[in-house]
């Protein structure tokens, strides 16, 4: 199986339990080089593709990494038995496409203790799944605040829950990736969660939200969270002018980010051949913007 050189860098970093350091400046350094790879989140663009179709489409588009979102047609779920998990792993081993991880929909904000425990336990099952099928981590969400519950209490609950699942995931060589999502997507909120969620195996998945652009602005917000970036981050279509993706990629390169930049697209062609071409176009844009 052929891997992008950045994959080896990411795996070395993950095994060591550290993230790439943030350089002093977030401008494009003259000697900075792109160590990133471009992948696909199966939310929306790949939601209706069964696994063989998904792998073939990614191969043809030159997009050689995927995050498999739960509930979608590829059917990679915690309910798979041992043989089914082995079959999924082999499909990826026989393909140039890397399984970057699993995208769960678990969240840790609910004040109901039974609901929270269910989410924590379900996340652990996703961790086991990702390990068995060859992934390197599981995406989770913070997610929202609840009426009558102090924000500080919810933030503390989310942080403590992340520490628990982070400790569990470390035993399986998996990273917990907290998507910057929902009502918790404000940068100060994520920073407060991460202050509590201090387990080295808990990282964030930057999600390219409108909140990133609020004062003090993209560069300052990026620098605030960059030390806790994990092996994945999400982008929309790179030619979407509502978000400064060229500048984001510059910041990533300048800070020596060696992870996956993963397309979590919005609008897309319904027909598979046209969608493959649209995906290939996004890969070409990525290559142009990163100097590949």
C-alpha cells in the first residue's frame, strides 16, 4: 500500500503523543514545505457510496484518505463482527486509499447522566472499531449548551468526558479528535474545553467555521488552537470564497502541519462520474494552493 510521505510523519507524531510545534510566525516561511495530504470526509459527498464505490472514486480522483462518517452507505459501524472488520481492513490494505479514521456523531454536552454515559460508551465502541479496521482516530463533538445549565459546568463535563475517552483510546493507538462544532464552535469555548481536556491523546479537528473569522481574526484564533491540532481538519470546497482557505493553508504550511486536510463538502453532483471529477478538481485546487 502506497502512502503519502506525510502519513509517515503523522504516524510517528501520533505514536509519540505529540503534535507538530507552532512556529513563531504564521506567515508563509520561505523554507516551509507542504507536509499535508488531501482527503475526504464521507459526510454528504460520500454518504451514498458503498465501500467499494467509495474506494474506487477516491482512487480515481487522487484523494487517498477518507474519514468514514457513521450512518452512511459504506456501513462501517460498531455492529460489524470480527470477520466483517477484517474484511474492511483488507479492502483498505488492497487500495491506495488510507482509512484516516471514523467520524462518530457522539457528543458530551447532555446534562442527563444516562445520556452522557451512553455517549461515552458508544465512543469507546467507535475507538475499538477504528482500531480493528485500520483507522488512527475517532471524531467526536462537544456540542451545545442547555437551558438552566451554567456554561462552565457544560464545558467542564465535556472536558472530563474527553479525558476519559482519550485515555481509553490511547490503549488502542487511536486519537480522539474533537470537531470544532455547534454552539461550542466559538474559539474561546474550545480553548476552555481543551484546558480541562488535557490528556495528550485528545486533539481538535479544526472545522473551518464562520466563528474562526471573528475578532481577533483568523490568524490569532488559529494560533490559539494550533498547538492542539490533531491529525485531521475539515474544509469546505476550496473555491468557496466565504472562507479564506488559501490563507488557512498558508498558516498550516508555515506551522509545519503534517496532517490530513479533509473535504467535508456541501453541494455536489448527484451522479458518481461527475462527483468524482468534482472531487478531483478539489484535489487539484489543493495542490495549486499548497505548491504541490
